[in-house]
C-alpha cells in the first residue's frame, strides 16, 4: 500500500496557483495546498483497496432470484481532467446456489472503485467483474448514471447532461427478458 505524499501535492498545488497568476501566500489561499492534499488522500483512497475484498464473505440464503441495490450515490474524479463526476449506480445479480453477499458490499464495491482517478466505463466493468469473479453468480448487471463536471464547467458546458454506462455479465449478456426485468425494477420508486 503506497502512502500519499502530502508534501508533494502541496508543492504541486502551490505551483498551479502561481502558474495561473495567483498569490499562494494571500489569506484565502495560504492553507489551500494543505487542504487539497488532505482532500486528494480522501477522494483517491480507493487506489489502495480492491473491490473484490468485499465479496470474500458470503451467506447461503437459498435465494435464486434477482438481488438489486439501486440508487447507490457515488462521486469520482475524471482521470482526464481531475474534476469530479457523480451520480448513482444500480447493481443487480442473480445468485448461484443461493450464495449471496451482504447488501452493503455492493455499495462498498462501487464506492471503492470510484475513489480513484477514473472513467465511468471502468467503474461499471470493474464492479461487475469483481462480482463475477468472487460470487460466481448466474449474472450481473451494473448501470451507472453520472454527471461529469468536465462537460459542465469546461468544454461543451452542458450542465445536467448525464452519461449512462451498462455492463451485463452472465445470463444478462443474452437474455433480453432478464435485462428488461432489471430496467423495470430500477424505474420503480
């Protein structure tokens, strides 16, 4: 596990402030490099965690139908611009032989995967693949909806635009009825 180099981040932030023409010694900015270093350690803490670890403990509940945790809030940082993107994840799976994971583990896998310099597409596939590898379910379906600040505050400047990514594994790859079931469950309030 690699430690965060706070001093290096502080130095880099100071250099950025100077590069944009700001005075890093003025009252409002004097502690900004320290605050940014602390924030980066927090928002990138997923770099030292493996989402598969959350699926090491399982339970046999003899449940063989869909398990869905929807509207899991998350935030991440776009690896292209280092600005936030945020939204909700919906994670579903069909257990094999009644083997289930704790419900919070699905949310933890999303959170851990998101807390890295990241792409939305990679979060979606990483969560699905971790579940497939560790739970061996009949199928996994992950949907992520997010707003990207790199599209809101720069570039095209389209606030409110949402990006949706999906990953289907196992039975969900080819069974349109099963996929439709998940989509209808997500739309339920």
